[in-house]
C-alpha cells in the first residue's frame, strides 16, 4: 500500500500474482499492515480476512479439506465458497472482500462485502436458555446469525458475560491478566439483544418449559435449552476448607488462583488431568515451584496410551514440574494450607493447593429426568429431551456417531457444536447431531490435539516419535479408528478430523499401511 493510494481516498487494495495462489489452495497477500487470504479453485479466486476470528490464528497456515478451511490452531471451519462458519470455536463467519483479476494478478479491495441478510421463519417468540457457557453462547450467536428476531433470555448465576473457559488454565495463569481478556465480547448481551438474568435456577421443568429461580420467579419460553454445565469436584479431604485450597472451573476461580499465585512460592496440584497439567505448566512459567500429586504413575495413560503419557510427563518434568505418585491423606495447615500429606507419609510443603479432580454435571435441578451412570441426561441423536426442550454441553449423554456409543463429553468446542445444532433445530432444522468431538490442550508450549471419542480403545496405531512430541496416534475400537491424538502433525490430524465428521475414516489396516489421509479429503 503506497502513500499515494492512501492520500487519494481510493479503496485500499492488495495484489497477488495468480501463480502464487495454487489451484485448490490458498496464499496470504499483504500490503503494509493489511493482509488477506486468497483462495483459488475452479470457481475462481476469493479473498477473506487473514486471521481466524476466534483467537487470530493465521489462516494461511490452516488446512483445506474438501470445501472447508480449518483454522490451524483450534479447528474452526469455514466454507471456502463464501467464508460462512461451519464449525466453532469461532462464532462468526469470515469477512469477505471483493476480488477482480487484472492481467496475472488477483486484486482484493479492502471494503468488506456485506453479510447476507437472513430472516428466520419460526413460530417461536421466546427462547429461554439456562446456562451462560459455551453451548449457550453458541446457541445465541447462531440464532441471531440465522436471522431469529424473537426474544432470548439467558439465565445463569455467574456475574460475568460469556467467556472462553479454555483460557483459564493456560496463559491466563502465567502472569497477572485482566479478567476481561477472557470475554467472548465486551458486552455480549447487548451485541446479541439478550435479556441476561443473573440468578440461580433451582428447578427446571421440561414438561412445562419453565425455570424456577432461587428468588421465586418462574420463567417460561416457547423453546428451552438446558446447558447448566459442570461444577468442580472436591473430594472429602481433611483440610479442603483451608485458605489457599482452590479449584479451577470458573473465571472467578481463575482470578482467585492468579491473585494467590502472586504471593505463593510452592504449589501442589492434586490430579494430573488436563486442568492440572496445564495449570502446572503455566504456574511454573510464572516462577512458582510446582508439584503434581497423582494416583497414576503415568498421566493420560488410559486416554492416550503409555507412550504419549510418558512423553508428556518427561516434557513437564524437563520444564521444572515435580511429579509425585500417591494418594492424599490430608491437607495440613492452621487456617491456611501448609502442606499436602500423602497416604505413605510424604509431606509436600505448599502455600497454594489446586485440586484438579474433575467435574460433575449439574443435573440435579432438572425435574423428571434420571441421570445415567455418567451423571448425564440421556437424549436422542437430535439432543432433544422433550418437545421444544434440548440438552447441550457437559450434561448431555448423547449418541456419539463416530464411536457408536452413548457419550458424555466435557469439551468446550463440542458444547459449542451442541449449541449450534440446537439453535438450528429451534428454527426448524431436522436431523441428528453429527459433529466430530475435538479439543486442544496447551501442555506448556506444546499444543496437543485430540479428535473423536475412544473409550476403552483396543489398540493404538502410533506414527512419529512421542518422545520428541512429534507424532499422531490413532485409537482403534471394534476395528475402527475412532479417535486420534497429535502434536506437530497438523495436516494429518485435520484430515482425520474432517474424515471423521464425514464418516469416511479409512480402515485401521489402511492407516497402518501408510494411507495419506490428506489425499482423501
């Protein structure tokens, strides 16, 4: 971009040689501080914003699978035809720019094309949502994006607008960070015309489409989404009520933990799950001495296999995290925590203890429905609990298509997928939920990707070197590859996730024989 063009008042433009944009591919074009992503196929050249609207990942480093462009970091998916949103965690489409061809160049004019206006035709006048998390936010944004003009009421006990919970155990803890950095939007309710009620729901009656609040108010709607999420589990340890003993589930939890870390020197993390190890990694970056106490010798062995679990443990240990295997006998201290004592008599000094013992679904207030053995509320493939009542997120026990089993999955992105599905169902769409589960975990400076669902897998097909944290592992159940875990193998992993969503994953034998998944999309 030259100064003459800026001074002339002409629209800014970005040019890129057509030869630099591969057919069926993409390339980033730049001019000064401006950038766009050009994509080219048999229908021509199109230009979109260069960064993912979720967290700003460079889309030029993403993957094209079929007619989709996947974000390289968190696998948001956009239609190549027009940039429309197809999969979260992004909650909005890509901005599109006009393109013309001049000689051997594609020229993008940096005046965004207007988004198509949509008007939903539905008899619904009032949508009522219980919960303020991922499923609720995705449902609301989808309803508005699809043109729903009716009233939306969102009820929840947290005082914050919807926020990105995935951030809480990561960089948020590495240094003092304003809580506002986690918000999805500065004023979500105003932006999406939502009536936000900060209150505790004490009873949900699906048969009446009603929600009773702690203050006695009763709310009703024409359609109801129940997305109450989960609460942190706190085992009945002696000393669990001491000052300095914390959990990490909500934004308030994260704010308290970060503030306490300013004064602490020694932290004991109880549990070696995702929250525990992410928090351990980033509190270590903050300069604290961190010990992880877990019952299992190798973290994640049951989920990822021993080779991957052992590699992650070595990586964290190499960055200063101490691991101790054992069971908690009690948390010791007078008023404030002083140590964690294990069943074998080991004493782990601490002035801060983080309990990462998992989460339990919040289903007790839903009347007339018995939770299953996982604690979730059973629903069909359409996520419907009753007429005009849907379940989404952590509390849903639903038929997971890829594995063929009923699953209750605590993934942020899956909750968003559920919320998106429910919004479209409210507006008249029919059919089963078929989204492929996916989550990412920042294990310190390494991002681990996991897609699919593989409870009690039969075997693992491992490619690459887990010890070098450069691998992809496929999990086989009943002679089908139903999940994959990866670090550093983004093209293959994204192709697997795409094929899983389409029900086209090749056989385990083909994968073992070296099938190129990227060629199958």
